[in-house]
C-alpha cells in the first residue's frame, strides 16, 4: 500500500536526516464502510524526535480516528504508518496513549495503575520489579507519596497525572494524547499544560496531542496541524517558534496572540471549506 | 436493574437539590430512629385496634399480644430442638443450596452470555423475556420432575434466584467503558486478561445487586416449593398452621422465614462492602459517616 512515488517526493523535499524521524505517515485514509463515511483522506505527516505536535480541528473531523490508527487500535483503509522505521500493524509497547478520561482502574492504587501495562505485557513479577521506576515517575509528575492512594481520593488533575505515568512507564517512542485535559477546569488545565511541557522536555518525548483549545495547542506545540472536516485531512501546518520553556505569561504576548489568531483563521477556513462540500 | 432492599434501610441522606424542596419539614429535625420507632408503634397500635374491635374474627386475625406470645413459644420450641427447629433447619438448607447453585450457575452463565457475541445477541433477549414470566408458576412442574422431597424445593429456589444473577452478571460484563477497553487493547491485553483485570471487577457492583435479589428470591422459591406439600420445612408448617386456623403461628413462622432471608442478604451485603470498597456507593458511605 506504499505509494512509492509519493514517499520519494517527500523525502526529496525534506533534507533532514532520516533517523530524526519518529513517525512517518503517508497517504493514510480511513473509510467507515458501515456508514460510508470518509473519516480521513490522504493524510501525510512526519513527526520528528523530541517535538510536540498539536492537532486541532472541528469536532468529528477524524482527530480521534487518526490517533487510534496511529496507536494501532483500528486499521487504516489505506496508507502506511512507520514508527521508528517499522510499520504499525497493531498495538505496540513503544506507543503510549492517553484519553480525555483518566481511565484508571478504581480498585487499584496509583502505583498499581501505573504498573498495569507492565503487568499485562510481562506479568505481575515483572511489574513488581519495576515499582521503583513507577515510583520515580509518580515523583516526576508531582505525585510523590500518593502511590498507595486510590483513584476516588484523587482530583481530576491528579488522576490525569497518574495516567501520564502509566503512559510513560513502558518508555514509549511516541506519546498519543486525545484531548487529555479536556475534562479539567481552566486553571487546572493551564497548570497541567506547564507540567506536560516540563515532563516532555525532561523525557525528551515525541508527542502528538489532539485538542480543541487553540491556546493550549499553541502553548505546547512546535507545530500545530489544523484539520478540516469531511473528508478529514490536514489543511495547514502552523509552525510555533516561541522559545522554550514556555510560561503562562507568554500567553499574553503579541507573538502568542498572533499565532492563536493564525490558527483560528486556518480553522475557520477549514470549516468553511467543509461546509461547502 | 433489580430492586435493592438495602435502599429501604439505613440513614437516608438528602442531596442539596432535594433539600431545597423539603427543607424545614419537621421530619428532618427528628432523629431517624425516633421516626422509625414511632411509625412501628403506630402500626402495632392499628393492628391491635383492628384485632380488639374484632372487625374480623379473632381466630383469623390474632392481635399483637397473641402473636408475640406464639413467637415466644416458637422460639422456645426451636431452642429446645423441637419440630419447628427441624423445619427451620430444613428450609435453611433449601434456601442456602438454592442460593449457592443459583449464584454459581447464574454467575458462570452470565459471564458467558455477557462476554460472547452469540450470548449478547441471541441468548440475552430470551433471558430478559423469560425473566418477565411468573416463575413460581413452574413449581408444580418441578414437583413432577423431582418429587415431593427436598430436591424439588432446592430446584425451585435455584430456578427463581438464578435469573437476577445471570441477567445482572451479563449486564455487568458490559459495564467497562470504551476508553478503558481501548486502553487494554493498546496494552495488548489478551481476552482472558481483559476479563480478569477489567471486566469482572467492573461487573462486581452488578453481580452483587443480582446476588442480593437472589438471596431474597431463594427464600421465596423454597417456600413456594414447600407449599405444594411433601416436606417438613417452615413452608409446610405454615401451610398446616393456616389450614388448622393457627394464624398466630403462621405469623410467628413468617418471622423466622424473614430471619433466614435477612441473614443471607446481610451476608451478601457484607461481602459486597468488603470487595467493593472502591465503588461509588461505598465511597459516599465512607465520606458520609467519616
Ligand atoms: N467506529 C466508527 N464507526 C463509524 N463511524 C465512526 C467510528 N468512529 C468514528 N466515526 C465517525 O468518524 C468521524 C470522525 O470521528 P472522530 O475521529 O471521533 O472525530 P473527532 O475526534 O475529530 O471529533 C465522525 O463523523 C464519527 O462519527
Ligand atoms: Mg475525538
């Protein structure tokens, strides 16, 4: 299903070394046959090591579908996804994922929740051996001392931080986040954005985050993918070259405002196009 | 889902929104044990009055005093190991066996039905329709099949108690939400692992709701079986007492039937509290009292 001419073309356009590429997607399309719905159409993208990519687009444009295909959870209709040079054909240990809801198991402690992916893949003994790493991760997200606490005692932001640890514990090459802070209140959300930036920088992570908040998209990202609906495709890429680490104060600068306006403008264009079709 | 008798007991907390509509009512200023006791005494009083005024014959409706006296005699008979003790023991065995068999079969088959496509699509509709049938009507069939002995009573108890367990267990298998199922898939969890580590624990609140209904229903099943005759259990004693117009004894024996049901129910509720410490209903309780 590789469109060889296309990949050659793209390789020609991009002079960066290939080993810098974590994810390369070419000609990815997805049709839900039951409803005859063309959810994604010919998506191409490259994610470089250590970069943060935000994806924004109208609701129903296929953001979650794209993320699930990248995670190997649902198959693509056509096209190819390479993760570290190996085609994604199903779920993989080097893919970390996180949703809008923390999806913690309420009968498990924070520590047990963080260790769940290890336990599922390699058994309880292996999970036990990794407790020190898990505790260190909890420390990293500011939850030191909360390892024996159960989810009902955690606030929404704390629960999402446990989910971050669970995503990180297998040492994934790519972090896929689907509106991870969408259910949090505004203040917690801003705080979590700063935290996520810090964690990503500390781990030198490559991240791909779906969001519906423009300032959040700009704040975290090196590049913002603006998607248009029906069929879902990446309409524009807005590069964000604000210096790092970014602070909440930067959100009031004219440069930040200009980027937000730019993304909003592209978003409106995309919605306009979608409406006409 | 199935009815939950425990919702009828225990302190009832009002939500803030509810309080908006009821605030200032005298009933909220009285401690609950007082209102419960007062209402109980009032009902006893009405009972006493109706019996005393002999609206119906004293024989058909004994008053509270005679009934409590008979309850005392019954208790003495039980403590001294008389024929009522034997009846109590027989019925208890029928109820417990009926409950255990129903719990086991209902749980295992409920998991199968809720976990398989065929079960969800083909078996579930039958279960739901069958559940709506008046199951006590099958009692004579079981007597025909299993005779007048203890077996037909156990089968009847099992039969009635089985349905709430299988229906609630099957429904519970669908309780895990989509994102968590996605998460398990992303961790390359096998079907068995997903079942054991996600679906079964998520189903526990449903399973316990079914088990609590089963605890009550197994008593119903055993007694209905005994009413058809043949045994020496409490149901048989009640039938005989009613025929000989010993209504006071009927009432006393029904109290003991209630004790069996409540003990079994309490045991299940206790196990639920131990296992579901993480569940919302329990958490509110912890926070409410703590
Ligand atoms: N399993 C599915 N079957 C059929 N249609 C689906 C399925 N999942 C998503 N869709 C449809 O695909 C489109 C994109 O969905 P989604 O990726 O969830 O959008 P977004 O996350 O951007 O809001 C929507 O129109 C949605 O209804
Ligand atoms: Mg979505």
